[in-house]
């Protein structure tokens, strides 16, 4: 499930890549260098968005928990999806942030 | 069919169902990134002094989470406590309490989660989100919590979805519950639900709840809730209001917590305060007031306390409250600790 979630989050983010500052900067350079930098930028962007959603959703009720092993975190986030009525996108971004 | 034969067939059916469930769980573990079954929950030890009455109460509330496949989650939470009350002679008498908080199966899709079983009634925010003792900022339960039915047995639809824009999220829950008279898992026949709007930018949530009891005198309840966490300061403000049409009155509580994270030596300290009022229903008979207990009289209460986080999962708490109610004025002291545990019950394949 994690792979599917990560894949879905990456796919959802693809459409935004062209507009990121990093993508605009590297558009003047070689195409070979663009892909990894783009990916790095997207990962960082998703991580920051996940962190933001983690703080805005989770801290509404409780103190920030530590990061657990990914398979454990997958279960906890699924539980919180139901309990806190997280949106599908919030769950994916928070799960990604908590497992990176 | 003889009775022994019937029992054998029932045992075989149970075994078969268990095998099917185990098979599904095992299949879910094939991929190393699949979620694993987890045992979590909390333990606590609190000493309370309520109007001079001393109580010591150790407790444990385990929660088993069993993910199956990509969409299903089975979750069950129980509670066990032993409350020792100090008698006039100075000795302590213990009373064991236990219960099943919820035992539900959730089928999760993008926009809706279908829940079946025993679940916490989706009314307001306290019961579903704040009640666990490792979460609540003040250990005393708000006066208005018993106004509505806290647990349900039946089915529920719920979920959270973007409300047409990234700036607003909409969450909803609608349920139906059957009547159950078993003393451990008692529920009322009722229906109702809750809606809420969450604004991630200002971190503000407002919502409303409704419950219609479908038995006895068939009262209905309506409520509102509010949560705000300003981005600029480590403050949280939460509030709930409820009004019942029957004999259980109305009331509200408002609570705020402030984490002293900007002060280096006090960053693990959280201050909490709560004010609340309860208004008993008018024109209650003496017999009804006696039957209702605390819900039969007007009351006001103010509480203040602090929590110290040794780690994110280990917390010490202390609080003082003053209850003002007709014939029942009281000082309420609480001191104790909570520990929230999380342990996978299946190999996790490593990680952090």
C-alpha cells in the first residue's frame, strides 16, 4: 500500500513540477541534470507539505508523536485517517512525511 | 441435528473464518511496505482528591489495529482500571472497572469510510478525539459529556474531503445505532451525525452535531464545536456546546492549552485551563434530579493544570479545579502520569 501511496503522491505532484523554481532554474541547463534535481525538488516540496499538514491536523488533538518504522506508521496513519477524518491527500502527504 | 454436532460445526466455522482472516492478513504482509498489525494504547496512574475523597486509579487502555489489504482496518479498544478509594478508617478499597470502548471494522475509500460494529458516537469532538488520557490536557471529564449517548452499535459513514478548494476541508459522519442492554457494551437506539469545516491555513475548525434517540422519551441533542490553533503561538483553543431536548439540560466548555516551547528550560511544559457551565433542565422532579445525579443540578467549574512531557509518549500531569454546584461545592485535585505505547505485533522489516 505504501508503494501505491508514494506512487500516487508522486503522480499527483508531476503536474506541478514545471512551475517549481528549481525546475525553472535548471531549464537553462542540461536535460540530464534536470530529472534528479526536479525529483529532489518534488521530494522536498512534498516533505514540506507533509510536515505542514502533519502539524495542522495532528496537533489539533495531541502532541507530535515520534516517527515509527514505515510499516507501523502505515497502520497508525490509516487509523488516524478514520479517527481524525483526514482527507485522502492529507493522509498520503502525512504518511510520506512520517516515513522519510 | 444433535447439540454436540451443532457445536462442532460452529467451532469448525469459527476456525475456518479465523483461517480466512489470517490468510488475508498474511497476504497483506507480503510487501515490505504494507502496514502491520499494531498494539497501541496507554497506561496511566492518577491520584485524585475529589471533595476530600482520595482515590488512586491505575488503568490501561489497549488498542489493537489490524490492517487487512489496502482498504480495511479492524480496530478494537478496551479499558481496565482499578480505583482504590480511601475509607474513613484509612484503608483502601478497590473497584475494578472494565469495558469495550469500541470494536469496529472500517472500509476506507477516497471519499467515504464505511464503519460497522461498536464505535464512539460521532458527536462533538471530546469523545472521539480528546478522551484518551494521554491526549486530554486536563484529566477531568467535562460536565456535558454524559448528556449524549457516547457509544453506538451499528453502522456509520464518515470521511474528510476537500471542499472544492485547498483552503477548506469538509468532514462528516452519519450513523445509526441499535439498542443494546449488555452492561459492558450498552448502547441506545439512536441516529445522528456531525459535520465540520477545517481551514488548514488559520488552523481553525468549526462544526455541528445532532443526535436523535429513538427509544424511551426520544430526546434529541444538538451541539457545536470549535478548535483553533493560531500559527504564531503554541496555543490551542477548543470548545463544545450541547443542548438536549429532554431531561439532561445543556452546557458548554472552553479549554485552552499553551506549550512553553519558546522558553528554553520550560519547553516541555504545557499549561492548560478550562471553564465550563452546565444548566440542568427546568422543572425537574425531585425523583428525576436524584436519578440524574450531576446532570440534575446547575454547575460551574474552573480547572487549571500543567503537563510535563518527559518524551512525546511519557507525560506527568497535575491540575486543580473548583466545582461550584448547589450543595456540591468541591476542590478537585489530580496528579499522575500517562504513558502511550506503540508496538508492532508483526515484523516491521526495520526502518527508523
